């Protein structure tokens, strides 16, 4: 049997820098809605923590949010809220 680093990833130590990628259909309010949703769970989200990249055809948007995660439950709550949002196609 071989060992793979993906079998047992090291546990995160909180607080830690934690990037979140969000993909959705491009619209004027998508970025603001995602930032507001994340701020509900991470009110200390810093200025400049968000970057946005449109897809080549402009139909989709990819948002990267870099936050300082305080706990695993916080990360899980953010992930659940993002995945429940109707405009979110995928979150990593």
C-alpha cells in the first residue's frame, strides 16, 4: 500500500489564511452579494481581500476571497451559505 498526501491532509490550525473561490453567472450584483454573505460569517474581512475575474466569454465570474478563518465551524458555515445561494455554481 502506498501513502498519498491526499489521504490524510494535515489539519488546519486556526486562525489561518483561507482562500475561497466562488464561481457563478456574471451579473452586476454577484460580487457584492458574495462579499455580504461572507461578511455575515467573517465580519473582519479586510479591504483588498476580494479579486474578481470574468470568464473569457464574460458569461461567468470567478471571485477569490482571502480571509483569516477563525475556526472550522466558521469555514463550514461560509461554505454551506455559499452553496445554498442560487447564483453560486461552485465554491472551492
